[in-house]
C-alpha cells in the first residue's frame, strides 16, 4: 500500500517555525541526513527574534548552561561552539545552605559544562556580535542551505498540505515543524487540538561586576543555594565573564523575586558588595509535555513538545531535533510515522521527567532538614576525598544541577540498596552528633522591601487602575515601592455622577476609599495636592513634601474649562466631583420647595426651567435622568406643580447630539429625549450666562435658575505649567506606549493624555472604560522596564458604546449588535456594576437602583453651607 505521507525527497518544502536551538538543530540534522540520501530539501526557518539584540529582545530567558557531552553529538555535523560564544567553563558546583557547604567537583572529567548567552548579551552590555549561542546555530543552518525569514507566523492550517500565515500571506509546505519555545508568542493552529506545555514562572537577571570580581568571588564554579523555608526550589549564580547570571525557581506557583533572593545573607556572602542589574526577565520553565503535538506533515520539536524538567533544555532540543529529522528522512511525514519512530523517545523523556519531579519534590522538603543536608555533605565529601569510583551522591547532585544525567539514572543511583544504607548510616552519625553536641539553629527568613519608586499622581480611574495592576502583579518581596498621591482619599465612580445628582444613588456609594483597596500592604497613599514636577531630578513637589521617583504615572484627569463660559452673573453647575452631585441635587429640590410656596407664574418659570449645555454622553444622560427625577419622583410629592410648567432644554453646538454615537442609536436617543418632553437645540451655543438667564446664539434668552454645564473640559491646569508638550486643551502628548514624549519612564493616561486614534489621527474620547484599558498597558510597561522585558503598545478599539436614558432605557452597541430600551438598560447596569470598585460599593449601588425603582428617589434637602465650612466651591462659581 502506497504511503500517503512518504519521507522527504528532493524539492520537498519544509517550514521550520522558530529559529532557536530546536529549530536550528532540526534543520542541521535534516540537511545532514538528506545529504546522506543524496537530496536537498528546501528549508525555510521563520524567526521573529533578532539574536544579536541585547536584553530580552534577543534572549529567550535561559541561564545558558550547556553540557559538552551532549554537544559532542555535533561532531558528526562538524560543529563546535566558537570562543566568543563560550563565556565560561564551569569546573564545579558550590552548593550553599545555612547548615552546610557542599563543594561538588565534576565527577566526569571527559565532559565539560559551559555557560553561554542565548541572545546578544545583557541589556546593559557592549559585548559585540558573535556571542549568541542561538545566533551562532541559526547562522550555521543558514550557511548550510536553509533560508531564514524574519517574520512572525501567526497561524498554522492543517490539511493535506499544511499551510502557514506570515504577515497576511498563506504559504503551503510538505512539512511544518513547530520549534518555538514556551517564552515565544503563541501561534494559532487550525485543524489540530494542540495544547502547549504547562509552565512555571522563573525569575532571572544578569548582574554586572566585572571579570576580575567574577573570578574573585565565583571562581570557576557555579553556585547553587538551597534555603530552608524560603519557597525556593533552587537559586543559582552562574559566572559569565563580566557578568553573573542569577536564576531563581520557586516551589510554588508564584516566583520569588531576584532582589529577595540576593538579599539572603547566605547569598550576600558570595557576591561582591557592589553590582549593577544589567538585564532581567521572568521566563517560563516547562513542567509538563504538550498534547496533540503531531499530525500528518506536522511535528513539534523541543519545548513545543517536551523538554527535560528544569535543566538542559538545549540538550533536549538537540535530541528531539535529531530524532525528528531522522524520522522524516527515513520513514515518512505522517502521523503514524511519528507515532512509531518519534513518540517512543518522547514518552521515555516524559517518564524520566516524572522521576525528576519526584527528586525535586524530595529535595524541596529535605533541604529544610539540617540532618539531611549535613548527611548529604558528609557523603559527597567522603566520595570526593577517597575518590570512590561509583560516587552515587556526587553524580546525583551534579546531575540535578547541570542536567548532565537523566533523572531516572540519578534515582537509580541514590535508591540503590547500598546507597540507601550509606545514607542511613550518615544520618545516624548526624543524629548522634546533635545529641551529643549543640544543633544549629535554623535562621528565620527575612523579607526585604524594595527601593524602586513608582509614583502615581491622581486617584481617579487612571491612577487607581494602574495601582491595582501593579500591586497585583508585583511580588511582595520585589524591590518596588508604589506611592499614590491624590487630593481626595477616595476613587470617585464618575460615570454614575448624574444618577447620584438625581437621587437614584446615594452619593457616598460611588466613592470608594483608596485605603480599602486590596494589597494595601504593597502601596503607600498620600493625601496631598501636587504642586510641581522636576523631571530632570525625578522629583514631585506636593503640599506634603517632595517625593522622588524612578517611574512616574500622570493621571490627574480633567476639569471644566471656565474660560468657555461667558459668565456675567448667576450660577453654573457642573458634574465633575462628589460635591457637584450633592450641590446640584439640593439645588433642584430647593427650587421645587420654593415653587411650592410661590404663586406668581412669572417667578415660578425660571425655577422650573433647566438648561443642560453639552449634548455629549454626560449631557444626554443627565438630561434623561433629570426628566425621570422630576416626572417620576418630584411631581408625585409636589402636586401643586403642573407638569406642563416643567421645561428641560438640551443645548448642543454640533449638528447632532452625542456626535460619536452610531447613527441608528443617535436617532433612537433623539426620539426618546423628545418623548420625555426635553427640548433639544442643536447647532446652538450659549453666548451669555447671567443671573437668572442664559442667552443662546445671541438671539434667544431663556429665563432659568438652573444651568448644568457638561461641556468644555480640559486637562488639569497644572500640566500646562510643566515643561512637557501639551495640546490646546492641556492634554499631554504620549506615544504608543503611553509614555510622555521626550521623557523616559514617565507615563500619562486618561483625560489628561492625548492619544491619537491611528485610523482617524484624532484624539480618542475620554471614557472610563478606555482609561481602565490604558492603565493595564501602563502597568505592564512599568514592570517591563523594571524587569528588562518588551513593552506593550496601547491599541485603541472602539468596539462598543452605551448611553443611559433614565431609569429604564438605554442604547447599546457592540460591533454590529445594537440593542435598545430596557434590554440595553440591563446591560448598562451589568457593565457598570462590574466596573465599580469594591464589593461593598457594588452591592450598595445595586441595592440603591432597586430601592429607587420600588420606593422612588431620595428627596432629602441638605443645606451644604450649614454642613460644611467649605468656601471654595468646585461645583458653582459666581461672578
């Protein structure tokens, strides 16, 4: 029977996705085996990472320890790592514990351990080209005939002939090989239920001390630390000429920070006092194999399939790459071929990793025991001093730290009856020694709080959202200090201000105390007014003192632009603060109280006339809520007032209300406002505002005691005094990463930032949900800068919009889906209730909504002038 998926042959087209060691090893061996058979396949390696780049841009997050015993296999390929790639040769491992020091010399003199850089070197280095191990392998593959394409493969399509998508182009191949690591971007695979390996987060850093200091303090040894009751599975220091690689793996699901690890006294004793953090990352280590990772004309190699647990991932890439290449050249490219000739080795590796999990689990618990650590030290010292041939404990320890021996072989050595007998005897010696002497005390683990200062200015949506993301994602032992400075000690949920002003929600329920936020032990709150910023010296001046920063977040929000109001007398109300909502509600109720005792219609008319200036989201929602408040609540208790006397006017200077709103939704909103009895004046603007009146277009005068101003917003006035680039509304220009132009590690977001929509080149509208999404990006970029990772660009998407129209109606759009009326109102309630901070406030607001529907709105009149001595009014201003 003819094989539908025969071995590769001349002209076969192969796509290798990923140019790391797995991809390069597979390619090199494929060319090697194909040459033996007398043909040359067409191999294209797709690689989206430049290995010559410094830092995380060129590196995949690896300690870079390689066993030359495995690299001996490269001799058949006539390959040997050049001297610039080899940063140091490691002759021994020094294992440190509070209970004992174990010096392990290489038990196999025929093998060597070397340290390398996977990329171009640490972010703060000048090593030059040619130091990258991955780059060297990829260049060798290219020199021997493979084609390397710089680009990201976004999609793999399985089928009779698999295809890939690169930058929108679809290309078919005879074989697709997935060799990306777990720290690479995810690729969508259609037609195969591929499940990538499970991973655990590590912490890694390169610190600079200089070659002389590295030699003085570390010598030719890599140093491993087993610290009891620390949450560390292991921590290592690996010499790399001028630098030291620091790698930490926690035993739990959350990584222990590099800073916390370096601050242990036992680690401080090994390191020089002065060093510089040159590069850092949080790579993922594979802890389980992938699933469904082979198919017809599709195979995965290296981390994408399975790798050795925690150690020697490069060696695993070599072995799986070699076997995969051998299979497709000599047996076939079908799933059955891979199951027969490739999977058995991977199953053996999986079984070996199970032994590895058992060994690491045992070691993680045994390291807490002084008896066990000292017994192990006694055994290894004995083996090395007497040069015992077998050396089971020395080989086991060396293999655990270097990955040079299979875990199953290590387990076999230490579980041998003779080895167990030796261990028992050594433990007995330690017990007797402790009984006769004074056992050492286990030191208490200490926490070291950090020195990296992140300063957040503003306690609105932007500032608090950045704070929450940072506090949630930083380890409590990281050297990071987060400080938020705000003039108010609460987060105000501004999207519900119009409902608080109209009595459907208690005003206090839309204010959440910042000090009640989760992770309050990970940030500091300062109640103060910001007065200025010294960007050169990285200091912020406030009424409470001067604060220094390493990263700064500006989220001071916006204010009403009073210069847009031609005020010649009278009062104008705004809706920006909690005081605004309280003052407006009291004013409306006070007007009705005055009308109740006023019989002159000429005097009643201005009291019952309400003018809302601004037909945007705030103005429309305020007008609809006001109409509901009056007609469904106030008029029920002020029966002497005729509903016909009520006049609500909405003024908008553009040709339509809510100009950004979808056309169909806008038409529905207009119809509902008219049904509520609201007069809508488009293409109209106030020309004068005086005591008891407002003039429109210089022609019409409306007598009114209530003018609500919801337009003319501008950024916080303080920003215009700073040496930064702002637009005509005082908004700070930011780049795609939300960084202030011309300033490093200074970010701005929300109402005070000008971010332009790349499609329209217009600034995006100021909305709460947009600010929340920006905050996530700002937090990511701050942490990326601290940890040496790639920053993320903010991508604006106008996927949906929603406008409330009183207590029972709204409009809603999500992409092309449009909803109207009560259904949209339910979505509005659900959407905003999920955005509210704190379960307490969320429950109280939902309860307020329900109670206002059943019993009506709050009609309590509070005289704020008697309740507060406040003299500077933020909600009204007199001329």
